[in-house]
């Protein structure tokens, strides 16, 4: 059933590496959805949503969790419930919450977003302290929160080293700042580090997790956190139009993914390394050190190709790559619907597409 539903597109042979959001629900996931007990979640009567929220509390070491339609909404709710207009949030310059949420922090929470420099998405506690200390002047916006993105999308799925994470938490504790983790791909981080999820989530005041990226669900995300951080979140979710009714159909997919699609993220990471190594051996510009989870960056600028041209040539050869934040750099993301044995084919097609067109 799985292959029927995942490959019944016009070009069933296309290897789609554009993003890990491209996965289709598996047959087994659809069966889990079809047998889930359901109720009205606005009235907290959906047993499957309640089971998912409890499961997330156990996994993250957080006392509260709330199911929402998307990770973007989870991030925005965290800001809306914690900030007064004019207060400041610090995040690495390329953060999703900063660059890819359509200005939500300003529009919805009235936040002043200040970007900090990052190395592979990781911010330096000294930069954080320097900016936050300035906010003690009455002339400055009051710094309230720091957002950590793990894994970090724009830097290529980079994983926060545990020591760097602890250092930011220590500094934020010292300065009295809340920490929100944008953990859209936090399971990739926990699998890459080989540590239980709670080890990298329990010190956060709040965190978001996306079920429709590597976990392979059609939709859904969760905001977890302290009672204080999530106080008022259900009302805000209602205000945003994010309260749903029989959302157990989505929660069932998420519960299924937590049971069956977490450990296998290691396969995606192996496939990404395999892809990167193969491309590098073929003479293409790939930085293997960047490949810590399920992303591979490929620099096509040295081939004299524009990004959109390269993507078109690659698609014509049957392999989907996408553009990045970085000029001249393409991205491939491995996921549930790309099998390990397709990686050599993806390498061959990528090399053929770029060799035929470059120089
Ligand atoms: C995709 C993504 C989000 C948003 O997730 P949606 O569920 O698509 O809204 C947030 N943060 C990061 C880092 C992401 O990659």
C-alpha cells in the first residue's frame, strides 16, 4: 500500500530530495489514523490528542504540551504568550522564526527580533549576554527570550553540540531570559547525538516540534513547555484559529510516527552522508563537515550555473534539489520516502545533470 500511495505520481521514478516535508503518509500510518478513537478536541474530548500531548510531556521532560496545526503556529504562540509588545527576542540571524514566518513575531507578538551572529546556527553566549545587558537601559527594548533552532535549517541541518546548548541555558538562567527551542527537527538532533530527547529539551521553557518534517506525518506540531510558559496558550490557539475538532486523526499519525519513524531518522542521516560522499568523490563541491543530519549542501556556483538553471537540469534528470538561503548553493534533504538504494541513482543523476551542463 505504501508504494502505491507514495509513487503514484506522473513520474513515479522521480527522486524528490527537495525537502523532508514531501513525504506521504504510509499505509500503516493511514491505518493508525483510521482506527484512532476521536472526539472534539476544543472540548478536550479527543482521547488520541490527549494521549499525544501526554506522550510529548514524557519524551521532552516538560509538564505541558498542546497540539497545533503547524510548527510555525507553535513558535508564534510561544512568543505571543510570553512577550509584551516592544520586548525583544534574540535568535541567530538565519533562524526560521526570524526569516521564514512572514514577520509573525512583529505582527502577532509585537516583538523586536534581534539577530545574533551564528556559527553553524549556534549562537555564542557572549553575544547574547552583551545584547541582553544593554537592555537594562530604559531606552532599549527589554530582552525577554532567546530562540535556539535545533537542528538549524539554514546552516544545513546542523546539530547544537550539547556543551553549546548548556552554555546558552546557563547564560539565560543567569540573565533571567526564557529559552524557546524551535525544534521542528529536534528528533534529528537527538538521533544524531545519540541522546534521549529530554536531555536536549528539558531545560527549555518552551519548545516546538514538527510532525510533518522527518517524522513523515501529513500535518501537525506541538508546543511543549512549563506551566507558566503555556499559560493562556489554549485561548491564543483559539484566537489564531488553530483549535481543531476531531484532530485525533492527525494526532494518531504523530503517535504512529513517534513509535515507528524516530529511530529510522538515522537511516536518513546515513543516506545524506552517502549522497554527500558520492558527490564529493565525483568532484562536486560538497562540504562533508556540514552533513550532520539529513541535509546536503551543494555549491553550483563554481560550475558557472545559476541556481534555478541547475535545479531545472537536475529535475529533468529525475532528481529534485531545492534552493537555499545561500547564493549558488542547492540543498538535498533525505527522508522517509527516499530509500537507501535510491541514493546511488540520485548521485548518478546529479552528476550527469551537472556535468552535462557545467563548464
Ligand atoms: C519547517 C520549520 C518550521 C515550521 O514548520 P511548519 O510545521 O511547516 O509550520 C519551523 N522551524 C524550522 C526550523 C523549520 O524548519
